[in-house]
C-alpha cells in the first residue's frame, strides 16, 4: 500500500491556483519592470578575470556560472554540484538524502555556508544537499581544501559557499515557474522583487511534490527458473518513497547611503519524505514504513559599512532544525504500531565580525571574529517505550587574520592564521600560506600553491549519541598542500580557460563509525587517511555563425587511502580506497543557442566504487559498477515586450541507464520534466 503525503497543507492549496496566476501574468500590463535574469546572468569568462586578486593568492576556487544555475533552476544543490564540479555526491535514491565527498573526504568534512551562517548540522556534522533548492541562492562557489580556512575551520575537503544578491536598479520584476514530471512530480516556483535605489524586497517560494514510484529490477531477490536454472529477478515499484517539500525565503535590503547596507533574510523550509526499504527486505509492504519530517528556520541579519579603505561586515543569524523520524508497521484491524519515534532539535546561533582594510594598493589585512553556540536535544523512543538520547551544547569561538601582499605585477601572496576556542579548550593555531605567480604581462597564465593545517571537531552525535557515542574521540587533524596552474584567454569571440590543481592531504585521527560486538555502531579514530589527487577544469564559450555555444568539463582523480593500524590479524582494509569514493569522475556540460532556442547536454561519469573497506570483489554486493549518465535539455524562449516566456523539456537518464550510487538504493531509469517559465 502506497504511503501518501497529505495535500491539505495551506501552501499546497495556494499552489493549486498557480496556473491561474500564470495566466494572469500573461495578460498585458503596464509596469516599469526589469527582466530578472538581467540581475543573475554573468558571463562565464568573468570568473577568469585578468585582474589578480591578492586576497585569493594560492587558493583554488570554483564558481558555478549562471548558465549552469539556470539549467538547475528546478533542481536541488546535489544535482547542480554533481553536474558542474568535481565533488562526488552520494545519493540514497531520487528525493532521498544526498551527501558530498569533497576530495575523497567524508560528508562531515564539507562545510556549507549560506550568506555567512553554517548549514552543517551540529548533530551530524554534514549537510543533506537534496534539501537545498537552487531556487534560493544566486551565487554558488567552491573553496577547495585550504582555501576554506578564511571562512571556517573543519572543512578538510572544502567548503560550498551560497550567497544571495540584489539589483539596486530594480523597480518591479519576478519569475514564475511551473513544472510537470515523471512519477507524479510537480514543481512550482514564484519570485517577486520590488524596490528602488534605497530599498529592495525579494520574496521567493517553492513547492515540490512527487509520488516517486518508479520501476526498477530488484537483483537482491530472485527465483530460479526450474527449466533453465537462470535467476528470475522481479520488477518492483519504488514504494513508500513519496516526498513533499516547500519553503519561503524573504530578503529585505536597505541602503540609506552609499556607505551602509542593512540586509535581513529569513528562510523557512519543510521537507517531508518517506524512506524506501532496502531491496533485500522481503516483508509485507505494510511493514517497516519510514517517514521523516524536518522543519528549518534560518534568520540572518547583516550590516555592511564601506569606508574609504575599509569594509566592515557584521552578521548575526541562526540555523534551527526540527527533525522527526518514525518507523511504523500497519496491522490489519488495529492502529499502526509505532516501532521507532525519534525527535531531534538542533540549533546554531552565530555572530560574525569581519574587517578588511586596504593599507595600500598592494597590501591588505583581513581580521574576523566568529562566535557559535550549538545545542542538540535528541530523543529516541523504541517500541517498548524506553527512551534514550542526549541533550548537549557546545560553544565555539574563532579569531582569524589574513595578510595579503602584491610584489609587483606578477607575484601575490597571503598568510593566514586561525585560532579556535571550542568548549573551553584552545586548539592549536591553524596556519596557511599561499602564493600565485603570473609570469606574463597579460596575466592569463598562472602558477599557484598553498600549504595549510586544519582541524575538525567531532560532532555531538560522535561524542554523545546513545548508544555508541564516544566522548574520548580526538579531533581530526589535516595537513594539506595544493599546487595548480592554468591559463585563460580570448581569441576573437571565443573565451577559453583550463586549470589543473593537484593536492595532497594527510588526515590524522579520522573519525569512522564501525559495528561493535554489542550490536550497535560506535565511532573510532583511525590513525591516518591519505587523500591525494588532481582536478582538471576546462571551458570554452563564444559565437560561431550566429550560434552561441559553451562547453565546460571537469575531471577528478581521487585516492583516499586507509593508513590505519590493523585492528586484528584479518584486517584487509589497510592501504585500500575508502568505501563509496570513486577514483575517477568526470562531467561535461555543453550547450548551443540561437534565436531563443537552446539545447544542453549534461554528461556525468563515475568509476567503480567499493562498498567494503577491504575493496573485495568476491560478490556483486562488494562493488558498485561504473556508470555514465546523460541528460538532455531542449527549450525555447519567447520575448513578450519586456517579459519572457520559456518552455523547456528535460530528459534525464537519456539512455535508460541502470545505476545506483549507494548499495540497495535504486535510481530511476529514463524520466522527463516539462517546465514553463515566465520572467516579468
């Protein structure tokens, strides 16, 4: 029996009228409107500007361009990142949890910030990228490895930075989008922007729903053909996997004069989803029904003051999350049996002060102070009524300084240091040094390097979860080195660039959860994990015979090797690749457009991934085989005076690939989405 989500909430009822609202917008109107995309579209080549920014010397930064953001306008952050960056995203199914492995590290080693506040859960230490809609951010950038230290400690892999912006020339503009897709999927989005040169207001809302009942072949359950002796695998529906997400983001910008800006933001989101059972589960469909509900509140206030040679930035905000997980079994003629009832409340309050002073054209200093207070109250109730959990908090303070210097026109360098005070204990200083060299006058070619140390504290779950928490865990310590080179240039109407960045990290006291003889899992410190590899990015865009084109590609070679001491005589994990991390990964996005028509092809490839620490291949369960993923988007944009109407058809998994990124969690075969977008 399919477990369905309720359609009775008020936001859903509002979106039932959405098509009527679209029709209303299509009617002729008089307004001093400005097309929204004018404030969002940034030419890809601007990422590789010839101006050398001394504050970024030696750092590796990837900025996702506006074309990719538009392609993923109705998607979540996991799709955007997996299709446009070298980060590997591990998905537990369509609409299910998605976590990141940045440079071969664990999900908790990737920090995510939104307009200055951390989105990482103090309970789990990670971010579920499937719950972050691309709708709600304007700029996405990646700070690789040591480049993240300027923002926050603990990002042993890197940091994903989400920022919002406004257009001070806007008077009235907006966007409305409606989408219909396979498996009963609906996407709705609305944005309204109003204001003048002193005040801007931006409001965005979205609704996303799917029955999510796609078909798959279950190769974990089989019968044997009595004649041929071949295995007969059943075709099943992805049952009990519906999801329903909706949210609201409001931003208020106030600029009383040219020197001061006040910004207030509030982001509310509800995520509700059923969690499908493992493929090996042969119980009745009414048994073991999983439901997870999460409500998030994220208020942020920011003040910017621009002096003659200084910039002062003050941010205060919070990330408040309420999570409910229930496991029930339906019994005929009786009420549902509640097997597990888990409630978790986690909150993080943040205050950040950042001061940038330009002492001269070739010398600057950045100083900042951060204060975070995190609290978690986690309660688990089992079927017998017994409760366990924990209620803990942690105070973190951090001071940071960076000195950046240009030596002539060709060499820039910076020195950084961060000091953390966590739970009353002072961590060792986190230093970093970077240098960048441009040997030629046009600044197109560069060589850069960076060396840094970093620390990541155990999460509150690592320390206090019942059962299994380990209060004796040591913080993870990373020593990271980066070296990169690249070139960017322009020939006629063609812009091109290519970069290659190599890295090596040695992470001591790596935290890993392992099963215990008592039947539960417990975290331990591994002696060391060595993560090394290189990342390649290349792009080209321009115009050929009135056809605009763009191609962007990424390739990553990742080795994440266990260098722990053997736990027993049979331990075969030493010297092996960590589970679920592909050695090779790549993606390409290519698009052409002319006269309002556009065609975009997205290609993604991952090599095999092991599911065991020993990297065995003795069973089909030990390896997730390589897969190629192809998506194709085709659309047409129609100009309506100062407004635009866009229609786009998206085909996902074009060649009907059978694949998965996590064992026993199937992904959908070929599926479709039709989007109608109206910019006004």
